[in-house]
């Protein structure tokens, strides 16, 4: 029984982190902003830390016992999609004159 609790506990953590990564990417597409790209990157780091049980085959061995696995390849495309959505939204806003005013955020002298 103890093994089952430990095994399913890890599975739940992996599932929650995977859902947070996918959810953060969906939020980044729906509301492209720097903070949403940061959320995708944070969830991506968490994914790299917990994806051990679902890693799959080692694609590139970097050192004995270390390498890039199939599960590791999930984060870069999602981060790129989130960053591309944010950059596209910034370009659109700048093209329509909706960007921040030149002096916004700077204290006046």
C-alpha cells in the first residue's frame, strides 16, 4: 500500500505540472503578455524537474546517465509559441498606436 501511495503521488504531481504547463501556454495565447510568457517558462522548469516518470527514450546523451529525452522536448515549442504570441501582440499594438506612451513608467523630473 505504501508503494502505491508514493507511486500515485508522483503521478499526480507530474499530471498537475503538465496541466499547469499546458494551461499557462493557453493563457499566454489568450492574453499575450510578458508575465504569461514567464508563467510558461516557470511551468517549463517545473516540468523538467518532475518529468522523470514519463521521460521516454534518451535522444541525445550529454554525459553518462544524462541526456535529452522525449519529455524534455515539450517545453521549447510551448515557450516559443507563447513568446511569439506576445511579440505579435506587441507589434500589433505598436502598429495601431496602442503602445505605451514614450515616457510611461518613468518618473518626471
